C-alpha cells in the first residue's frame, strides 16, 4: 500500500484477515481495497463475498488484532457492517458491544484504546489524505 504507510503489526493483522477472506474466492482483495470497502458509503457487489466473510468467518481475535494494530476501530467496523447489511453476521454482536464500550470510555473521559489515538486509525488517515478509491 504505497499511499499510506502501515506498521508491521497492522500489515500482519490485515494479512491474516485477507488470508481468511480470500482463500475460497477467485478474485483476491488487497489491503487498499479492504480499507476502501470498510470506509465505503455504499456496498460494491464485487466485494460482497469478501465482506460477508469478514463479518461471518474471520475470527473475533483477528478482528480485535485489526483494532489493536490501529487499522480500524470498533465504530468503523460497526458502521461498515451496517452499510454492507451484515448486522446478522456472526461477529456483529461482539463488534457492536465493543463499539458501545468504546463510547462509554469516551463519555467517562478515558481513552478507548491504549494503542491508537482517536481519529488515527489507518482507515481514518486514509480518508483524511484522500487515498481511498471509489469502490
């Protein structure tokens, strides 16, 4: 991903997720496309199977690693699940609960994550710097 430098930890977390969602599919999704899909305002049918796998097949631990590595936050994952119509996905209840806990931390004046400052996820930085492509 040349338009945004990701940490080694973030790249490992993304690679693990992509390994799961790309495995049975004829067209592979890359890092940039994953971030673009997570930040999209509307779903792109070409990537629906991959996003379904993200919310249904990827382990909670792998999703948590994405958050801890600063790729996305729980609010961004929750928003993506809603936009892509994946609120019935196996992982969505956990994502929704974690997003609510994050909001509760913020309301109490505590930082939601020790590893990533608010607004500093790879997805947010990508948006801010206009690196996203239309999906």
